[in-house]
């Protein structure tokens, strides 16, 4: 893969990995200081894991459909996410995964939209974002495609959006389940539609996971992820609920013609390029903008001339944004005496929704309203929310990128911008 392809793929996956969960079940080893020691596995859990490993390893093909539900109540902010997903798998390493999400207080009344498509047709890996009508195609890894050969970023996307598909691609479902686990135990069977399903719980450094196994196929029936630890790590203070639940309907040995894995860009779709990240803004004058604060006063690049400032683009429905804002606010207090101004730029929401959020969370950063999203699109055309922009006193952009979960980097970025 060329450097250009790596840049583009990284940008695509930055969008894709945030499609379903507000706090992702990411298990990339880079997120932990060191891999945990091998976990002890009891005989009853070992027997169940052997069945799961053998079931996924023997698959010639698999068709998957399912639903995802996220129930979050974090620092007084409640959010329900509901999604449908589907997946296809061939033992040759071909796969296709599609998600359709609804977000809101009453998702049952909202029609889902196609959010993301990720697949491998044997020659290329393709990523497509229907709402943006943007896509990227790169060469597939040589040889049989496995989860590891796709790289950690793609692997994390599949783990988040369709764990059953990830287990099929892994080549070793048991090792995939145990990756980075600190403990694993057998729980009481879970009843679904009157039938008992064997259940295990896996503890990870950043989240806990409950896996419910189909006793007939030995494939995954349900996954419940508790991401409370992840939320606290991202700055949450009060976590009442942080559960992500996926239910799977697996159809082994499904007849899957190669045409079902094929994909071509639809009419009008445009290929993503490195310019989509607006990296060419760095070191150049900040683009002209003018936004209203919550009192209707205008704040613009002209009114901020001579000041260093930070703009953090966010929305109340965006879980990573909600987690990030308290940390950004804490950093803003450290730079108050240095004259750095901070603004939380809400994107495409009505004033009443934002006012309620500010009241519920006691947010102290001045909020600006980007009602039509045009200012965000100028800085962040890929909509990689939360997205942070740092402008120095000379009016030049010093940083423009997503920082969700990596806010600890922000002080050094600001200090660098303050240098003469």
C-alpha cells in the first residue's frame, strides 16, 4: 500500500469506526501500554471456546444479519443508538459489511439510512459512505485475506460493527476472543425466546464483553459490551449506563455468488483524496468565518484577529464529542491566563437542543452555532467530528484534525502555536 493510500485509508476509517458506537470497542494493542499476560481458562470455558473456534474455522460461507443498540447515560446525557447491519463471508476471504443507523430519542420512528459499506471483492478493499457519496478503493492484501492482514484499523471497524464477521475472518475465533483479555468466566445461560444459550464474560482493560453462543451452530448469538471504563478514561464523571448490544442471525453455508461481494461506485460518487482532510490549511491564514454565540453575538476570524484560539466542532448526539468536551474545557482553564480563547462550535442543531445540553452538563466553554454546517465543512469536509482547529495569534491555522480521545495532545499543540 502506498503512503497516499495509507493516508486516505486512515481518513476513511476515522469516519467509519465512529459509525455505530459512541465509545468503540477498540482492541488495538497500541492503546495499552503492554499486552496482558495470558488469561487462565477454566475447563468449561475451554470446551465452549473450542466449539466456537471449530465452528468458525469450518465455515465455507456465512450470511449475517442483525441489530445493534447503544444505551448511554453519561454525565446526565442520554442517548440511544439503533442500527441494522448485514454481512457476508466466504472462506476465500471475501467479505461485505453494511450498517444502517438511526440516532435519536425514539429511533423506532426514524427510518435508517445507509451509513457505511466496507468489503473485499478479492481484488480490492472498498469503503463507501452513501450520505457523503464518497468512496475509496485500495488493493486487497495478497494471499488469503484474514482479519490480521487487513490491519488493525479495518479489524477494529469489523469488531465494532459485526463481531461475528470479524470472528469468521480471524482464522482463529478463540484467539480473537481472548486478545488482550485479562479474565474470562462462564456465566449462567441466557434465555432468548425461551431457549438457553451458553454465555461467557471477557474482561478487557477498556471494556467488558459478554458473549452469548448459539448452542446449535456454536456461532455468536449476542454480544453485550459494557464500555463504562472507556467512558471514564475519556473524561466522563458519572456513568449510569454504557451498554452496546448486538444480536446476530447467522446463516452458515449460505449460497453466496461472487457478484454479491462486487461493488462499483454509484453515479456521481467521488473518490476520497488526502485533500479531503484539508491538510493544506496548516500554516495558512484561517478561512473567513462568522458564527453567532448563544446570545446572538457574532464571532468571526476578524473579531479574533490578534488572538490565539481553539475551535472544537461537536454535536450533542456525538458520543465522542460529549466525552471530549469536559477535557477540552479543563484544558481551556489552563490557558486562560495566556489569553487563548476556546469555542465549542455546535454543528447543525437547533438552539433549544444546545441550550438544554449546556444546562444539563454545565458546559462552560462559549458555544458558537454553525447552523448550516458550512463553517465545519470548510475546516472538516470529511465530518470527522469531534474536530479541533487551533489558530495562532498571526491568524494562521496550526492544527486541524480530529482529537477525540487524544485531548492530552492539545496543550502541546497550543503551546507550539503560542511560540513567536
